C-alpha cells in the first residue's frame, strides 16, 4: 500500500471493516468516510457476484467519494471477501433480505445520518426491493443500469444481435430461444457474451474508459483482502449457481418501481440494451410517479466508464 493511500485512510474519521449477520450469514462490510456526519451511501454491486469497483478491498481507493459520503461497500454473499458456495435454490428475495438487514445494521450505527442506496445493474434490483419494503429507512436511491424486465432479451437487444456481425449459429440459437421463450443459464451466458462482443450494449466505444488497472492493483494491495478474496472477485460461488440467472430472466420490477415511495433516480447509458434504456425512459414517463426519475448519459452504456461514473459522483454530491 503506497503512502498516498495510507494517508487517505488515516485521514478518514470512519474507516472500519465490520461483520454483520445478513440473511443468516456472517458477512464483512467496509465502512469508510471523511467525517462521521456525512450521508451514508450503501453500494449494491452488479453481477450477480461482481463486487467492483466498490468492494471491501477498496479501502482508501476512492477519496473523491469518501470525502462526500460514508461509503458502505459490501461484497455480497458468495463473492469477494464473503465468498462461499451458494445454495442452489438461493433467490433474489434472499439477497433482498440481506440488503434490508444491512440497511438496518447501518442505520443502527448512524441513526442521525441520511441513508441512500447506490445500485448498479443487478444491485438495482436489490435497491428497488429494499425501497419497496423499508422505505422508512431510506432517504433516496440512485441506480445505474436499472433492471426492469426482459433482462438481456428485450426486443431492442434481440434485434441488435440479429442484425449484428454475430455468426449465423449464434443468431439461430438466439432466435430459437426467443421463439420458445427459453432463457436458462446457458442461454443467458450466450446472450451476455454476444452483447459484449457484437454490440455497444455493455460498453460504449466513445466513452473514456475508467482506470480499471489502477482499481485492480489497488484491490490486490488492499489492507483488507487476502489473495483468495481478490480471486473471488471474479471466480466465486456464483459460478455453479443457476437459480439466480434463471429467475432474473423472468423478473419484472415494473409494479415495484411504479409504486416506489422514496426518491428514486435512474441513470442509464445511452446505448445500454442489457437493461434497455429506451424501455426504461418510456416506463418512467408513463409511470406518473414524481418519486421516479431518469437521466440518460450520452456516450455511455451498461457498464459506466468515465462519463457514467462522473454522473454517479455528481448525484452523490447533491445528497445532504
């Protein structure tokens, strides 16, 4: 760990890794901020099972954020420092329950602070369900790449792939899955891979890339991670699980978000067809819920680069 990072950590009045029982499982969580009086932001990462960039191994890596808020970074059960083999029947609601347990634990630690959720992709599902179930504990929600319905297989996503340079074999498999409405884990992985390779659905070539190399090196040299925890950022308990991916293929959050009663702001990358931006913009406009708003980030996609992360940062700076 270099001197600059060490100085950042030492300057933070809040800098601790706590262990809580979440959903019945002991789990470690990083809590870090410049001051004890800042708003609290609980980060809910994507994947499922991909705890970056805000993970327990990122202590001292994001002073621009921890100067503005108390950042709560949770490697969700089954990955990172909380790596474990997932029960085959584990569900989205199980993770929503863990999220609610975490909110209650953090609220106990910081009862006078405002509390917000930052959900990225899969994490946006947990944010939506938590906002629906415990609105009294939450002051607001910000999501990037909001899951709504037809994850990865919206009409826009399928059309983009069928008109892409993907091999005919892949196009045929995708069309067959659409015709039979069959989106199991194997097909979900094929759709994800095809969207990454043959479309701008995940990343936008016009967007400056985030400095992922610096983040990865920072996680490797974390004062809180062992090497096994770093490896479990990518290779972890989610690899053998199919229940979550298959549940996600049929998940529909339209009723949940239509009735959300806390401030809920969605950021969407312009070319995102993983969580289709056009569908989400249309849904928000028709929902007629003043709590629900959406902003499209130009030249960005499902995985935020510099433009997307700057938009997230700007929103957090407005929280009091």
